[in-house]
């Protein structure tokens, strides 16, 4: 990495340690609480239409409610998808997140989109897939320690923003 950059563990950039979600049983009728499904984040981008209703009461100050710019990381999925990350772009307190995901909140002074791009990089993806374990090969898991210890190459904030802008520009030229 360039001389002005440093290697840091993801945990040093977060407001609190990664937290697993909550997965109460879904119901077939509309309720006040929407719980995301894995499909909401599997693409690497937040999808607000992938949720189930759950009939539980979640206090408004609960740690399970998502806030704008939280990062969600899939802690269990197929080997190639475990560790998939995305930025939550929905409204505050509109959704809770399931136990198969972890939430992290990046501290102020760090470009959230830069961190998201790093979490999507081949370097980090390979770390998550090789670190995943469990009794089911179809749904290996990563844990909070693995996510906390993710190595992040961290440039100064101005450089983070420049890199993000450059990646955004390149991605805008792609057609899917």
C-alpha cells in the first residue's frame, strides 16, 4: 500500500462490534415489523422489497433496527456468497435484520462507500470464503471475530473519497 495508507482491522473503524440480527418466525399478514431476508443483500446492493413480516414488538431504540448507512454482512450463505456486504440505504427504523446477517456502523470520518468497496474486493471476499466454516457445506458461516479482524487498507479520507468517486465513475459505464 502507499506510504500514506495504513492497514487497520475493520473493528477499529466501527462504532461498536459487529452484531448479529434477530430472526423471529415470519407471518402471512402485514405487521409493524419487517425483517429482511438474505435476498435483500445478496446482490451487494440493498433491496427494500426482500423482507418478511414478523409479529413481534421491537422497541424503537432496539439494536435490531437499521439506520441509514449501516453495513450489512451476510454471516451465512453459500461459500461464494458468505460475507457479501452492502450499505443499507433505507429509512431509519424501517427494517430489522436477520440472524444470518451482521450489522456494522462505521464511525464518522471514514467514507462508508470506500469501506463497502473494500468489503467487496477480491482480497476480502477470499478472506471470508476461506475463513467460513460450519457443519453444512451449503451454508458455511463467518463470525463476528472474522469480520472484526478483516484487514482494511486505509488511505487518508480525501484519498478514500477520490477512490470512491473513481470507482463510481467506472461502474456507471458498465451495462448489465
